[in-house]
């Protein structure tokens, strides 16, 4: 039973990567030839939904504050596309994330940094990240978990504890996002 979460995780990762590549290639001709100065100008289109320049800048800031290695702009765009696809998948299954589910997810995400949700949100705000950026990021994850449970619950019996162990095993092997909010450098001001 321990192999099922790992196999399921690998399958979903491959599916998400392929969907992202298809969407980027299919939607590339729709992108404007020149970036518009407006913050709400389109950065990308995913299934008729616009990802704005503002959303992209916010995700770049968010990932930067989390000290994500690699090409942050590419990662930010890729994660926004993934989030849009996850929301579409949830919508097709008529799944919704409750306010309580999202708030619990945000608190859990903040706890990884050993901060309360309030302190985590304050640190993000000081770094220029809108609190809605965190909410949107977490909501997409909550919806995706619901999609996975809905689609695969009939074929397998995996408990939340097994999912958490698989996620922890991925984190231990370096396959998971590392959140080190304690290393965020925030500008000090004369306030």
C-alpha cells in the first residue's frame, strides 16, 4: 500500500507536466506581441481565463520570498498555469473549496515556516505580496486534492495519513518545495 501514493504522485506529476506543456504551446499564439504596461494586461491565457501581469508579478514575489531556486519567472508562470488547470478540473467535477478549507490550508502552509498564519501573512505583506496571492495559491492546492480524491477514491483506499507520509517522504528526498521564511530578507524602513 506504501507504493500506491508514490505511483499516484508520479502519474499526477507527469499528467500535470504534459498538460502544462500542451497549454503553453497551444496558447502561445494568443499572447500579445508586446507586454502592455497595465498590471492587469494578460500575461497568458489558459482555457479562456486570463493570467494577468499582476498575478505573475505577485507569484514571482511570493516564490522569491520562499527562496525557490531556479528561474523564478518561469516557475511562477508554470505554477499559475497549473493552478488554472487545477481550477478547471475542479469546476468540471463541480468541486468547490470552502472558506474553512482554504483557511486551514493557509494555516498549515504557514506552520511549515514555524509562524502563525497572521505572522506569515504580515511577512508576505512586508515583502510586497498581497494576501490574496497566498489564498489563491492554497485554494488551487485544496481544489486539486479534492479532484484527486474524487477521481481516484473509487480505485484506491489511501488515507490522509498515507498522503501526508508520501508528501513528507518527497520533502525529505528534496522533491518538495522548501519553505524557509526565516531566511526572508525584508527591507527595514523608517516606520
